[in-house]
C-alpha cells in the first residue's frame, strides 16, 4: 500500500516538473542566430579591381588571390571596378545560413564587349567620314545649304568657311548670314560685316546690299577703303576682337577679321596676317604672303614686322621682291 502511494506521488511530481519546463521554454525570448550560423563569401576576380560589399569599401583584389569574408545570411550586393575605371560590375546574390558562396568577378568578357562596341563605333565614324569625303564639292555645298535653310548652322558653317577661304563668294555670303542671325547662336556683327564686305569686293550684289544695311554710312567697300566703324566699336576694338579669334585658334575668322584692318594700315593686324601665312594657320603656308604682310607691318611702323623680315631675309631674292623692307 505504501509502495503504491509513493509511486503515485513520484509520478505527480514528474508531471509538475515537465509542465514547468514546457512553460519556461514557451516564454523564452528568441535570440539572434549564433555566429556558427554565419555564412562565408569567397570572392575571385580575373583582373585587378577594387570592390565594395553592400556599399562598404573592401579594398583591392588581385587575379591570383581570393578574398574570404564572413557575412550575415540574406541578400547582398557587390560592386567592382577595374583599375582603369572603364569596366564596372554589379552582382546581387543571396546566401543561406552556415553556407559558402563563391562569386567570380569576370572583367575580361565585360571588357571585350566594351572594346567591341568602341571598335564598332570607330568603324561607323570612319564610314561616315569616307562617305562625306566621297561627296563632290557641289554635293557638300548643297547639303550645307539644306542645313542652313533649317538653321542647322553647326554642320553648315565649316563647309561655308572652307568655301569662302577658297574664293567661293556665295559661301562667304552664307557664312555672313550665319554670323548675322541674332537668334542662331553665332551672332557677330563684325564678322558678318567683314564677310559681306569681302563678297561685295568680289562683285556680289547681295553682299553689297547686306553690307550697306549693316554699315549705312558707306556706299560700298573698296580695296583701300577703311572698314567702317560698326556697332562693335572703334578700329581698336575690332582689332581686339580679331586677336580674340586668333587666340581661340579660329584661324579663318581671324584672318577675315584682320584683313580689312591691315588694309586700313593697322600695323598689328598685318603682323598677325604674316603669322597666319607663315605657319599655315587655316590657309596654306606661304613664305611669300607672310613676307608681304610682315613688310606692310614694318612699313606701317611695327618693329616686330621689321624683325620678322630680317629673320626671313633671303639674300638670293628678298631684296628683289621687297626692296628696302629686307634691310630694315
């Protein structure tokens, strides 16, 4: 009897202990995963690069090494850039707890794709240039006129500049109209006046009419006549503008700006024209033309012009061509 009561008491005590253990387990607050459940990232690269993990810089990796990094389970992002900064990679991945993830940065295929695209673009530009060079001067001019009519001055301007330099009066008029368009982004009254003046000098009626509109105080320009003072200012101000064009290496525009000033006996303008022809800036290099302009600069009182004549002095023919200018 006593043994039976003892067994019942022991069983009841066991039930009470089991219930308390279960309640304790249920009320226990969940904890963060232990370090043992962290994952490992193994990073490889086929070219030297710098990399970041989730926006945090991690340094540099070489092709002959690997980088091991302990990471939390879940999604991550790697960004990497090659040494030349031309190729970049972005890789998103998810890693499971207590696992390893190998990520290979493959720059060589990405670089090959980029280089192929660059080569294709170069080939396309070459084909476009070849197609343009295959055009006859008339075709180029017609195309430039079509652009002009649409006020697309950027592709038209170099064609007209080249034509005007080569003596095409119509091209000079078109170029002047580009400079005369106040809304076209190239407005320059001085340049427009100079170009219309040049066209008028060559007998172009439109050039003369436009020139008179811009400079009503003159009926028509003459070879030895002064370029009128326009709204741009005095001759000195016009020369400053011409020097500005020269400094910007706009050789054609600078030559057109200096030419009427030299005709007005502005010695410094003649000196610049000598430099333009001596060094072939926007024109074919010509010692003969350079000497002529340096001689004018010297005759108009510019010492640098006289010095240039002395430097270019050729004892075989200079005296016969330039007379006393060679000996100054």
